[in-house]
C-alpha cells in the first residue's frame, strides 16, 4: 500500500511555503546502525539520492536525511528493481503495490517527525523500507500490511538486515494496533476515503497522524492530537493506492447510503 505517483511540482512548491516542522524536532543522532549491508556503489547512490531528490526539494530534518543515507533501499527492492532503487520513482513490488519514491518516504518521515524515544505505527508496510527508515528515528515501529505475502517478505528482509526494533503484522490496518497504542506518530501509506477513527483514537496527545485522504482527488493531511481534540492541516495533493479492507467497504457503504438518502 504505497504511493504510486510522484507529487506534482506545483504541489511541492505549495508545501515549501508551509514546510514541515523539521526545525522543531532538533538534530538528534540517528539510532545505531543495523547490520551493514552496503556496497560502495550503493553508498554513493544514497548520497546522490539525498542531495538531488531530498535536499534539493526542501527536506531539511537532519535525522530524516541521516536515516535515508543509512538504510540500504536496494535491499528492500525486488531483484529486478535493485539497480533502480535510488532513482526518483516508485518501484513495483508485486500484488499491484509499489515501493514509494524516496522523496515521498522522506516527506512522510519529516511530517511525522518521530523523536528517539517515540513509538510509531505505519499502516501499509509494503517492502518494509519506510519502516526501516522510521526505525532509525524512533524507539519502536509497528507496521501492518494487508497483503500477507508482502508482510512476510518485509518481515524477513527487516530481520535479515538487523532492524530489530520493528514489529510486522499481517492484517487490516484500518483498526490500527490497539494493544500497542498510544502512538507518538502514525503514518498511512494508502488512501482511505475518510480518516479512520481508530487511528485518531490511538494517537497520543501531541502525536501526529500523516495520512493521504480521498479517492479521485487526494490530499496529504497532518492531524495532531491536542488536549482538546485535533488540529488538522493539508500539505499538498498526492496520489496513493486506495486503502483496502475495511476502508474500502466503508467507502462502498457510504456510496450506497448516499444513493438511498440514508446517510
């Protein structure tokens, strides 16, 4: 359940006028490195990726940039996509899903802005790459994938590479991970028609939910839980794959109810 299409250039320009609050989070060190699986070409490719695709587009959080420099993206790509892992586009990973382009991963991480002691939930594991990036920034990452074979593959990859602070579950992420809640940050990598209420309920006070919302037209939102409720802002237009499972059923039910006047 990963983003399919690059954010439009005009959208990026709009976001830069209201940049993510990277300056609020402090520079902090990234978590200790997992088992190194790197080659000279991959390290050089990551440096180019960070400079050309992230910094050049306004990503500023030093902890995000450090995590993106560290995590070996090619290790999470299918065999046929490894040579293209650091390029500026999504990579198909099977089951009609993709591995998001590096810029989207960095933006999601910067908007969520987890601190070193934070607990993070990701809905939509996909390849496991975004979870690995978040694991370098937070104390623990919980990630849910509705496509069971992808969940199994991601769990195996994360274990092989030594990301031992990531828990992977196969299931419907609409309901979140209640027994591990509350979360300091929640990232959703597939678009529900409306914000899932269980995810709002599982946010800690001060926590941030980063979620694409919509169907034909989608927008990336950041929702922060306060003592009194929730503050929400829209970042820019995006295009993600639709959220499956309960979210798809809820959207279909709303459409039926609307047709009969029973909303």
